[in-house]
C-alpha cells in the first residue's frame, strides 16, 4: 500500500513539443502578457514606495545616533550638577567665613 504512483506511462504519452512549453493551461494560456504588464506597473509603484522609505530613513535617527546623544546629554547633566554643587560649597564656605 504505497501512495507513490508510477508516472512513466503518463510521461510517455506527453509529446516532446509540449514538454517545457506548457499545454495551454496557466501560465501558458495567453494571459502571460497581461500578467507581466500588471507586474511591471506594480514594480513602478513599489519603486516609488521604496524611494519614499529611503528618504524617510535618511532623516531618521539610528540606534548609534540615539546612544551618542544620550551620552552627551548625560555628561552635560553631570557637569551642570557638579558645577552647581561646587558653587553651593563655595557659597557656604564664604557665608561661614563672613559670619562671626
């Protein structure tokens, strides 16, 4: 009980001119020109969409850009807080020396 069928007899019945050229059924039934034309028009639309996506990607920040900006912002914050702390310490020292 095998599901494998012997197709040698069927292959012998095929004429050599139909092998590789189709038998009139899809995709060889004359619809090919219309299908190719539709694919070509769709390809133009896809090309336009890809161009729009590429333009948008050129202006979009990458992961590396975001990392670089976050790092720069962090160091600015550290510098500001350190400077503020030093100024507060200096002010406290000045006030403590001035008041007897």
